[in-house]
């Protein structure tokens, strides 16, 4: 087989490899863009609280249980009201967009209740609550 024939045989393989490389690069770019959106959504839902509210020192850190699952059901909020400082810590069941939707509703309800209720209600156990791992 001549050098020209070998080169001619390699051209299709090279074209396929180039196509695969470009496709992989596009998919990687899309994945990175999706991750950036997820991180922005998470920061919008759970912004860093102020370092201090009155005598209360605060710190928050969100770390997903699974490295790739950056969007989850953990939640926290701090609100200073005319009735005092209100703090919410929680974790909803589920993950992904379903959990984010529930977190969003809970944070909104917390903000609303914190401004209206002079005393927080005692939490009730959730229906179907499972303890343990």
C-alpha cells in the first residue's frame, strides 16, 4: 500500500475524530452554561446572610450532598422584624427543580409569616416524615 493510499484511508477517520471533538466541545460548553445557571439560581434562593444581626453572628455555606447535584432542597433564611430576629433552617424532600420549587414557596411563606406573626408557631412534623437514614 502506498503512502497516498494510507493517507486516503486515514482521511475519513480523521474527519470522524474532528466531528466528535467539536461535538464534545459543544456539549461541554452547554453543560458549563447549565451549571452556571444552577449556581445563580441557588445563590438567588440562598444568598449569603449578613455577617451580623444585632448580637447574632451568622455564617452560611451551601454544599450539595452530591458533587454534580448543585441544586437541592436545603434552605435557610434570616429576617429581622419588628417582633425580633427570625431564623429558618430546613431541608425539603427531593432534589432538582421540584425541591427548588418547594424551597421557593417555603422561603416566601417564611418571609410573609415573619412580618405578620408576633410569635412563631411551633412546627408540626411533616406528613410522611421518615426519621433515620
